[in-house]
C-alpha cells in the first residue's frame, strides 16, 4: 500500500511538472517585467498591452482564419469521406490511404514547397501559367490571407476525414432508406438525414479542427508574415525573436490569453456535445448503403485524385525540382546541379539536427507511450485514489498550444534551481514533447485497455504474479499493437513539432523542423528542399510501419 501511494504521488508530481508547472509559470511570467531568470518587478503591463488595436487585429486574424479554414476543410472532408465510404468509386481503399497521407507529412515540409510553388514572381505554378497564357499577373500568391488558409486546409482536411469516414461506415442506413421510400430525393436525404445523424461527430471534429487552427504556427509564419498578417502564435514568436529587446512579458501575457481562449473552446465543446448521442450503430445486422454513381464515379475518383495531387504530388514534385537546380524558379538545363545535396551532406548542422530529431523521437515516443500506458491503466482499470486527478493532469496540455506550452516551459526551466540544468539542453525539448504527446498516448491506450477483460488480470494475480508482472506480461503484451500505433503517432508528432521547439532550442539542440525554418529564413530554399525530401522518406517509412501494424492488428481480431 505504501509503495502504491508513493508511486501515485511520484506520477502526480511528474504529470504536474509537465502540465501544471508550465501553466503556473506562464501566469508568473505574464506579471513579471523582465526576461526569465532576471530580477524585476510585478505589474499588469503585459495584460494592458492585450487591449491595444494591434493585438485586437491579431485575435481577429486568428479566429477568422481558423474559422474559414475549418468550414472549407469540413465541407471538403465530408465530400471525400462520403465518396470513399458510401459510393462505388473505383479504388476507394487506395484513395483512403492517399487522402490521409498529408496529415502525416510535417507542415513545414509542405509549407516550404508551396512557398516555392506559389511565389508570385518565380513560383512554378505562376511560371507555368504565364508560359501557357501569356498573362503578366500571377495566378496564385501564397503569401496572402488565402495562402494561409489553403495551406492549413491541406492537413486539416485529412484530420477531419479520419473522423468522418468511419462515422459514414458505421451509420445504419435504415433511416436513409425510409426517407427515400417516403419520396425524398438523394440530395434531401443526404442533407436532411445523413448529415443530421452525423451532427455529433461533425460538431466534435469541427471544434477540434478549429482549436488546431487557433494553435497553428507553420502556415502563418511562412505565408502570413511576408504579407504582414499576424496571428496569436506568430505574434508571440515575433515578440520574442524579432525585437531588439525581447518582450517576454507581452508575449507571455498573450500566451496566457491564448490558453484562456483554448479553454473556452474546450468548454464550448463539452457544452455542445454534452448529453448528445453518438450512436449510429444499432443491434440489427446491416451493411452501409453504397450509392451507385454510374459514369459519375469517375468524377468522384478525379476529385479524390486531385486532392492527392494538390496536397502531396505537387509539393513533393516542387521539392524534387528545386533540389536539383541552382536557384528555384530558374529551370534552365544549364542550372542543374548536385551542389545542394553536397552542401547538406557536408553540413554539421544538418547531421546534428537529424541526430537530435531521431534521438528525441525515439526517446520521446517511448517515454510518452510508457507514461500514457500507466496513466490509462490507473484511470480506466483501477479504483485507486487520485486516479481522476492523474487523468485530468494528463489531459491538461491538450488545451495548451505548442507555442504557449513552450513559453511556459521557457519560464519554468529558467526558474529551476541551478542544480537542475534543463534549460538549453535536449531535456528541455524532450519534456515539452512528452507533455504535448501524453494526451494522445492516454487516448490510444485507454481504448486498448477497454477491450481487455478484467479476468485476465485476476487470473495472473491468483497465480502469484505481481502488479508489474501482470501489467507488462498481460496487459502490455495484449495491447502492444495499440502501443505500437500510438508510438508511431507520437513519433510523427515529434517530427512535425515546430512551435514549441522554436522557443526551447539552443545552439546545438536544433531539430530538423527548426533547422529548416532557419535555412528558409536565411534564403536557402533549395537546401530546404533536400532536407524536406529526406524527412519525407522518414515519414513514408514510418507511415508504412503504422499501416502494417494496423493491418496485422485487424487480422488478429
């Protein structure tokens, strides 16, 4: 009993350090007049700055961009999910994998590609447009409000698709059939029955996507900053990195306000979804309706293929093209070169950032999944005291954007005793990644444990096994496919994370995403393309591993 209490206390302390401590230090920093680690006074100057016209415009930009991209992404995701799940479109299984692929590609990779595709002067799309039509004006300009929205849509649409496609598959078609038998058209049935039945899932996905839009950093910093369009995350970044004297208090107060906004959105989500039923599956046997489209099935196939081309093939093609020419936008055969590959290969900064990324990915994903597995076990399979507190602490970082969590840890690390040298080391990044990944790990492992009977544990304990022997040899052994899938998802999250990394890295602890942003800002898009292709190979490799594990898991059920 004493050992259990001690273990629970240690777990609460660890989760508190990962979630409550940065939140408390965020509030502390918003009241402190000087940078972290230096003497100063306490005042409300940071909060007073929130009410000036410039910050009001920043909030409006953030909310409007997030809302518009969520509405457009939702409409497109519903269409794609309906095509894949409820029509006879050819190759639906393959199309589903291709549609979800952009979600797993780091946004900084596609951002750099679209920065070269949609450059108004020398972008590949605009060069092709001018060559074909003779027009003088560019067709697209990614460095604009619309460019920010379009790039955010590229990974928001697959995110929403993952939610909605399964809801389409699980829906009992009886009500749709009743509607058709009563004389309603297919269109009226779709909007009056199908979408209404899916409203809880659609609402949940919409709010989650809107929250992700609020915390987005890559799209605004690549395409909004050149157009002088600031959102909350880029405003915080610029206050710290692009000022002669970093304005930590103003940035921290803005971060605390962003966290409050996220909290209100999460509360809104609970209120909207509270008491709603998500049940679309009945006890009767059924198979979902498949709409026969006739010749139109090739149109729906083309829509799905076009989405894949626009979000995957075009960016990858641009990275490949730029990596072989001396300057992107000047595609003369005489400009062909392997110089950028040689420069990257010989770059100590690249190999250092790659080693840091790999080490943090392996260690971070493993540690996060172990922590998530323990938390999920205590929260779902025990009646121990403190389990609800443990579960709440694990979910708390879900309400904190990476940029805001980064500021909180920035203050938190600086205020630690001198004997705990975390600030400026890889430990600073590792702990931040664990905090951001723990909610996902808990969600994955909670679902896995829910499928296991309590009899398995009881039999193990009756035969003399200890708690840890039962946990590792029974629960973990049976839940390992979910553990492996969660590990890959967490590894993906670490690879793509930029907003927290950009605040917590120091010289020698850069990761690939930070290195790419630094090189892009330094005017080296061609070498960014080479690193982007290298990251893409890693993404495809781990995506293949994830799909293989999922397939193996389904085959054993």
